[in-house]
């Protein structure tokens, strides 16, 4: 029977559902048809496959060829099915063993000469692969194939190598699984930042608890400089998180994912970015900036210059940690657990509150400028930090007296270990119930914060975010104290009033002009 079956994987958001590639040869006028909801790049594989088979010195059957990509209602995109289709045709025409094909999942684009080219979205396919099968992928993806996953993987440069392996002429070896090295970038260091003790303190709190933060200050005061150094004081990603980040980067075709192994992503979109660019989308939905910043930092410079609609779409992902994109044919979900870091001027001219240059804006202009940021969005930003201009004599001081990123990072890492060991997550992810768990916060501290919230007219969301910041401040205080090596428990790391007072000091944008 001129029928062959091979297996491959499609892309559906961060998932990679199995695709059965059914190939049938029948009598009739020569034709080559691909069915099963293929998009343009999949339909064009007919010409690539034909040329690759002929140039690899196989016979291309002069029959009616029908290739079905099942399930038929799942949209198929990209050139990843080329190898599976070509091998199905060779097996259906008795040039390859049909039984051998059932032990593998094939992913790879073919050149006209039969060489295998880099396949995008490979890591989600390797994560989802059947452990009973071997994934055979292009050698250009060898770095991804070597990731510490449970899937057995083989790599090949050419379709001839694949066929020689399947015919037991020259077997391919299983790719060795290696943990990539973590290469921390030393390009930015907190020691480069002169002065700004309050901003540095807020940045350390943000890193320790995973809190969102915004810097407000005149132009040239170092807001962007501070934001770019948050990465340098943040702990590296865990192996599981690094694989998640690599999977998302794989979907957009980033080939240097392994070179940045365990480094937190840092995304810095321009303020002209659209809502689709920010959250993802398109006819075949792709991940946006918030997903590319998953487990890392999304830095929005000149925040009020972003379109208000763009900023408003961030509200749900900040709370939920994922984004769902719905289209007529499909619905996909991407992870978006990012830390928001923003910077803005205090007014349109930028000099409101500056000690060296007068502001030319009226109160109404300043109010309209700040009104570009909605209250619900500001509620979701935990730390509002004023960054003032430094005196000229301080700018000329040597920066070697400042703490380096490695010293701050050691405190941050210790605080995060405490959070993980006691609650299994960082403080920014604590639920309302976990925040108010009996014993972690002193009763008089909760009463004090309730009175403060009532007087300032803040929301219930702000109340819980202030509790999370207070929790982080208490953790950092314990991590830096002389008793940090003793048992970490409710009794010695309670949130007190002075922790909440410091947390409340980082709510600058809640104040009326």
C-alpha cells in the first residue's frame, strides 16, 4: 500500500501539538497536494521537497501525491514540516522503511539541495515530544537539542544523513545533553551610579521582591541608568525558568538563546510600539514584548508618551502573568510574568520640582500629563521613586566608593531564598490570603496601614501591594542583619510599622499636585 505515516509538531502559542503527516501515492495525473489547513509557507514546501528529493538522487514519484497534516482543523504554519513530508514521500514510494519512521518526530526546513535549515519554535516541540520517540532536527539547532530536557534528540545536516540512518547504513548518535554555562553580563554595575541612595534602595527592594517600579525625575538624572542596572542585581534564572524563556525566544527565531542562558530578559520597546507589538497578535498570533520579557524586565522609558490604549492592555497581564490572544480560527496563550520598570518626567517640560531649572508648566498641564497614566495602572506599580538632580560636586566624585552590583545581589539572593523556602514564591506573587497569614505581620502594623490607606484615599489593591513591599523590606532587613544565619520564621521576620512606613514613602504618584 502506497501510504506512509510520519510525525512532526506544530506551533500553537507556547504549545506544540502533535501533527501526523499522512502521505498517499495513487495513480492518475502527476500532482502534489497538501491538505490539513496549511498556510502559504507550508503549501510552498511542495517545491522545496521536490527539489530536495531530486537533488539528493532519489526518485520523485510521478504519481498523484496527497499529504494530509492531521488534525485537519489545526492551523499549520512555517517550513518545519518539510523533512517529515519528504520522508513520507520516500517511504510511500518504498525508498525508505515505513516502520522505522514511527519511532521519530521530524522537524526541519529543507533547502533545494536537501540540506536541513534552522527551525524556529523547536524548544516547545522538544518539551512536548513523546518520550517514546526520538526527535530528529537540523544540526543548526544543535544548541537547543542539547538542552537538559527528557527528549532524546538526533541532529543531521542533510536529508541524506537522515535516510542513511533510517536505512541502518550510517546511524546517527543521540545528542548529548549539556547544561549551558551561565555567562553573566558585566556591562552594567551599580557602582557606576553616583549618589541616589533612595533610588538604589528602591531598586534593591524591587529586585528582592519582584516588584514593579517607576522612576520620576527631570531629564538627565539617571532614571534610565538605574533601570538598566536592575538586571545586574537580580539573581539568575532557575533551570526551569531558563527553559521557559528559551522556548519563547525560539518561537520568534532567536538563535542566540543559549548564549544568554539563565540571563533575565530585558526588553526596552520604543514608545511608538503598538498594542499588538506589546502584547502579541497577528493573524497567526506571535508573542509580544510582554511575553519576550517573561521572567525578566519590561522597561518602558518616557511612560506617558506611550499611547494610553497600549498602556491599558498591560493591566491584566501584570496581575495574571499571562496573555490570551483570541482570533477567529484559534486562541493561544503566552506566559507574561514580567517585572515592569518605567521612567517618566514629572511634567511636560521635565523640570517640575527641579532645584536648578524652573518649570514652565501650569498645574493644569502637569495634571493632564500625569492623567495619561490611569489610576488602575499606577495601582499596579508598587514603587514610585523620585530621582533628583545631583549636585555638581557629587557628580565629579569617584564611583568606587559605591556598592557594586555583586554585593547588592548577594543580599537580594539571600532574601529571595528566604521567600522561596518559607512561602515557595517571591513576595510580588503572594495572594491576599497569603499576605495576611497569621503571624507574618504584626497586628498593630495592619491597623496602622489601614488608617493610612483611608487618609490617603488609596485602593484595596494599593493596600495589598504596600503589604508586599513591607514584607520584602522585612526580608532584606533580616538578610542584612547579624541573625541572618538563624532559622527564618514568623517570629523573627514579622512586618512592623517602620517597614510599612518605608513602603508608603515609595508612593509618590499617589500625591495630589
